[in-house]
């Protein structure tokens, strides 16, 4: 995406939108521990691959070829 250039406007949008959804989901579930844990796991699953340190890294060999 964006030829590997970090922190473009589209990457910023795709990083901020899951965070906003996470905050809204946590608020509307009244910070229930079960939902909070599930939301945190899903947020980390979405955000970690977007970090610059993971550019070009293949987790568990997925999409290796």
C-alpha cells in the first residue's frame, strides 16, 4: 500500500478508524471485561501489522510466495 511509504494520509486513516471503533465499542459495552478483552485482541490484530517494523514481514509464512 502506497509503495511502502509510511504515515501517508490513507495509512493514518486506516490506523485511526479501528482505534475510534475500539473506543466506541468499549464505551457502549460499559467496559465489560469479556468484551474489553475481545475488543483489545481484535484491535491488536488489526494494528500490529500496520506498524513500520512489520513492513515486509510474513507472520507464520502466510503469503510467502
